C-alpha cells in the first residue's frame, strides 16, 4: 500500500510472513547482519515492537537521501509489517510520530490463505 500525506510525503507499507522456522530475534539478527548494526535499532511504534532501519544514501541525481523502514512484528499472525519512507531533513522524529498514529489507528485486515 502507499499513502501520500497532505504535504506530498509518501509512506509505503507492506507485510511479509515469517516462515515456520523463523522468529523475531532471527529476523532481527539477519537484518542486522545484512545492513550493519549501525543502521538498525529497536523501536516500539503504535504498540508493535520491532526495529527501525535508517540508511543514508544518495538518490539518482546524487543528492543525499535518507531511507527509513520501520519493521514491526505482528506476533498474532507471525508477520512483519514494514513501513518505509524518505523523511525530509530534520523530520524523522515528526514522521515517526505520524507513523505511530497510523499504526495505532489502522484497520488491519487478516491475510487470506
């Protein structure tokens, strides 16, 4: 899913199931090993525990770009909900608060098997 805020900022949301042999700690370990411990930190957003991944890179024009993903664990359904965005400079905490409100107020639809 994609949401566009009034100011044009996009939020991208998707979910992935954890496999039968996967666990939240294993998922965190794998993400940390792949991306590095300096970009992964624990977080709680909207009542969901998870991790926040902040990567600083450059866009297609060579301009600085920050890409943030909140990876939130839904233990009830053994899923990881991922919310991604590229916050403007200095707006990470503001955007994170909005993501928290979104997660708290969202109507979650159970996946069909």
